[in-house]
């Protein structure tokens, strides 16, 4: 539940089923649970869904969601019939961008980019203060810009995508590569790789970097370089006022963000002769997409006092 100031009043959670019908049952269930818990707190006016997938430009249907069961599914109408409330959909990165624009680090910006660093890269774009979704509702897929031709393979089928060098997954891959280049290095990460290479995750690398592990620090420096260079590439196209760094990796921002800013400033076309974008971390944290989804729901509701934001 999110109020009109963007404050999260309450949260209900449930596991994500693999079946389409069960998934919609679960969403309807958490909405009903919140309603029951807050019957005296004011009527819920609408529902916003933040979905990790391609959402049609009318925000009524999910075309494809790689980790969810929906395929060209009229999700908004189905959920609306189930719960008796207006429902709107949005891509989760777009929803996070809207949340940060309404209530967080991009507040008031006319041109802004959100980069969500997690398993991959999610991205959102504001042009003229409005969410840019592209002609078919799937923009912007910034994580799949090619930054290293013929580089690391990506799950999208291409090679050298930005997210393969700048994400939690990339952080782990870089650490493993660094350990292979320096086999005699005795570090916590080295011992983990010897025991189980698959045990090295971005979260573990970040933790090791905070403890001063030299291999982890090298991997973090690589992430900073690729983040800065990628932001420069995006800034050359869109010239944003502000770039918001979100996602799980942003929790480790003190380890890489200043260095990323330096790389961005050095790689930006015309650097030194044009204003630089402000690069900030997300003010709303993990709640950004839920708050953004709720904000969109407020737009379609008849002046509701509270709305439900559901992250999918």
C-alpha cells in the first residue's frame, strides 16, 4: 500500500508461481490481504503492477516476461476483474524511473535516465518529463547495447552487451577472470573459486571488496569503468540532467560510484565544454518500482487516498 506522498504504508509478499493462473491468484491474494488489514485506513483506489517484462504501450497487456508465465496476456483487465479495481501495468524499470521522478532522486528532471544494476541492467528514460517507452512499449533496453564487439556471450543471444560487464553477474564474472589471470593470489575469493567457482556472486565480491580483497577491488574497479563508459555513451545520445543508479548493486555504490563519475567525465564527448549529468543513487531504494507503479495507478484512479503497488 502506497499513499499519495509516495510513502509505503504496508507490504504483503508471496512466492511467484510458475503457472499463469496461479500467478494471478497470488497477485489478487496479496491485494485482498492488504485490503483486509487496512479496512479502516481508507479505500484502495487502484492497483499498479510493475512487471519484469515487455509491456504494450497501452499498459494493458504483457507481451513477454522472461521469468514470469505471461505471454501476450491481457493482465490488467484480468486482475481488474478479479479485484474490482482499476489496474495499470508498467515495465519495472520504467516504474522505478517514475517513482524516482515523482518522489526521489530525479524529482523535477525533464531528461533523466535510470540504470538498475542487478543480475543484468534494467533502464528507464524520461524525455520532456515523460516516460519514453518506444513505438512498441519495450524501450529502452540499454543493457543490451554492445560495448565489446565479440565479447562475453549474453543471454539475449548477442555478445559483448553492456550488462555482461556492468551488473552483479558481471562483477562475479570479472572476479573469476581476474583470479584466473593471477592464479597464485591468496585471497578469500581465490579459496572460494578453488572450492566452487559457482559460489562467487556479485554480492560476495562486493563484500570482499569492502574487506579489502585485492581481486575483488580489481573487479569493482572494472565495474566502475564500464559504468562510467556506458553512462557516457547514453549521455551522448540523450544528454540527461540526472542519471539515477538503482538495483541491488547500487547498495555498494561507495565502492565504485566516484570512480564511475570520473570515467564518465573523461569519456563524454565534449567533456570540459558542457554540463555533466548528476549521477545519484536511487532515493527510494528497492521500493522505487512499487512506488512508481502506485503513482501510475493514482493517475488513473478517481483521486484515491491509497493505492496498492505490486512488484512482479
